[in-house]
C-alpha cells in the first residue's frame, strides 16, 4: 500500500516537474518519493517473531526470520510471535463422581516457526481463540472426568497435569502449537466436600502413623527378646564356668589381701567352707 503511494508520488512529481517554482524543490520531492518507495522494499521482523509473506493471496511457505529482510514491496507481511505465551482459563470441570469443580488452569505454549505459514493459511491470526482454547477446554474436561475430585486436591494433580499436556499435544501439535506445560493453578471444591476429603486424608495419615508405630513396637519387642536370649546365654556360660574349687581359691585370695591390709580387723579362718569371717573391731 505504501509502496503504491510512493510510486504515485514519483509519477506526480515527474508530471508536475515544470510546475515547481524552484529546481531544488523538484529534486527534493523526487528524492523523497524514491527513498520512501525504497524503504517499502525492506521490513524488520522483531526478535522472537517470524514473518509470513502474503502476496496478493499467495502465501509463501518459507517465513522471514527476525532482523531486516528484503521483501516484495507489494506483499503483506504478517508477524507471528514464537515466544512462550500463556493462556489462563477458569472453568467448571466434572469429576469421576459427577461433581462440578471450579478449576483455574494455565497453558504455556509457543508456535512452531516452521508452521507459521500453515497456521496463517488454515486458521488466521486469531489462532488462539479458534484452535487452542476450544481444544484446551475439551481436553481438560475429558481428563478430569477420569479422576475423583480428591485427585485434584492431592499429589495426583501433577499426574493429572501431565496427562492434560500429553492429550493436548496430540490435538494441537500437528497444527503447529508446541505445548510446554499445563499447570493447575487453583481448585475450588464445595466446602463440605473439602472437609470430607481433609478428614479422609487425616484418617489415612493416622492409619499410616499407627502402622509405623506397630512396626516399631514389633522391632523393639524382637530386640528385647534377642537381648534377653543373649543375657540368658551369658549366664549359662558363666554358671558352667564357676566351680566350688574356684570359689574357695577366690576366698583364699581375699583372705590374703585382707591380712596384708593396715585396717584394724579380726579375721577368723576356718569358717563354713573354709572361708574367712571378717569382723569390724569398731
């Protein structure tokens, strides 16, 4: 469009060449029109974008990369972003039990630069509203219907998010959309259902804690049995090693030590079993 205007301006300057009062004005007008026309032969594609060339309805498969590109001045250049984009959705989704859950979920995606021309030809510039969002909503509702409501409230939500991403990939990847992730942002459950889920989770955690306590007590009982068996075995061994002769010998050794002691005492030798009787003189 601008190139056509530049051409018209050049023609007008040439036709009215003699009408200009001063030669300098004629030269400036002609140079300005030519420069303006030459500028239309170049286009700048911003970083993170690609350009689709539409020349009178004929769309080129090859896209323009970011930077300065030489183009047909009569062609229309449509710039598509290939940066990561986010779409947020708030939607009621069904659960396996038939409950409606208020779900806030996002999708992070970007366009495949090689398929930008195909998207322009088959969908147009409003590709998010026409293709991505309807497919996204359909997949989310289909996946959540396979899970109970508590799955959205527990650690299973990550598995659910991965399943949504996988199913959505199958639907939109052939069209040129690359899905990066589909995080679940927040879940709104009915208050009575939330309370019931929390009580159930609390009961499950208490049950797991009691199982742990029982295992620990069982291990402690087994430890005490092993310890008791060890003590009994030790006593048996010691009892077998103690004889009457050993006891008499130990008594004689004790008598000898007491006799050599400087403490005041009375030792009577010849008591029962030949062991000494020690009497304090105080």
